[in-house]
């Protein structure tokens, strides 16, 4: 790829809000390392209610103070419309122009009564557009290997189409390790008249047990050959990380060479693996 082609790509990072002040200090060190490569934005995940929500606000405020464009996640489950609008007003007043709009997970133990006034991400996107017009650039989620709760592949594509029709500007995918799943998903979207940028979500491999647990929960497939190699390394952390960097770098290279509009790295609040992949791809700092 030429430098010009790379410059036109959309590169971003994701972090989650730490639960303690010590965690926040460690996160700030990692983010400053990541910021040196000038990502388009850094997204911050969101938990419904309590200290997690507070930490999201704190993380976003810190990113803004550092001159880093922040894209807070906002979910509609367990929140009223008034609460969502109040949160959006807060972000607008902070100068936030980009959001990641999600349905969110229903907190455990709340039952059906724990749902808010909105049940789906397309309803959230529609509310944002209704209340704030085009102020916010809205990213939504996409699932190349399909959402684990989707009835079937076609139903999942229809759900995605509804989010786009409600006013989404772009999408970030769940992470995957099978590039063909992404390319087929994009082709299916184009056949349905969906033409927004669908940026692949990239999960660096640094810990097999954690990756396996995450993947089982979210429906992301770890190809058998990758699982077997990771299992063979057992507790050899350095070998796992070196293998993970090689595998994910090759995946990213193929995605970019075949037209992916960019990459969104799920950093897990660490910088080393993401920056090694970045360097392997010869991306500009």
C-alpha cells in the first residue's frame, strides 16, 4: 500500500474505564504511548450505572484535556430517554462530536424490568438524531460472524440495516480472526444498499485464557489452528504474545490490502501489542 492509501484509512483505539484511581494512572501512561501514533479517536466503553459510569465520564474528560478526540460509548439498556439525553447534553457541552451507540447488555439480576425505554440500538440512534441532529458522528456495532443472539444471519443483517437507516455514519465490527467472514459481511451489506464505512475491530492476542473466555461470551470464533497453537504454548507468555502479534499483523495486512477502511484496536488498556502490530504494518507515527 502507498503512504497516501494508508493516510486515508481510519485508525482508532478502544479502552475501558478503570475501577480505581491507580488503574486510571496506569491507563493514562498507556494512552499517552498510543497517542503518539495519532489515532483518529479513542473510544471509551460504558457500563450502566454506578462507579463504572462515573469512570467513563472521568476517562472521557481526561482524553479531552489531553487533546485526544474521545468517542464515548453510550448504551440504551436500563436508561430512560431523559437520562440518555442528559448524558448526550453533557458530552455535547464537552465538545464531543463522536459516539459509539450500542444497545448494551442487560445488567445481571435485573430481569425484564431492568430495561429502559429503548430496547435496540437503532432506537438509540434515532433518538440521538431526533434530539441532536447531525452534531454527533455515530458509530454502531457490526458482527461479521453474527450476533450470538441473532435468530439467523439474515435477521442480523436486517438489524444492522435498521441502525444504518436510523442515521449511523459508520460501524465498528466485533473482533474476528477470519478475514473471509468480514469480506462476506461487507459484500452482503453492499448488496443491501449499505455503504457506510465498516471498520474491522482488532483484538491483539496476549492471553489465551482471557481471549477464549471473551470469545465464548461474544460469539467471536477463534479458528482451530490458532487455538491449538495457543494451547501448545501453555504458560509461555512470551511465545503467546509473539505468535499473537504475527497472526494479528497478517490479518490486518490482508484486511487493509483488500479494502478495509481502517482498523479499530481493542487495546484492553495496554499499548505494547497494538503498537507492535502497528509497526509491523509500517503505519506512520
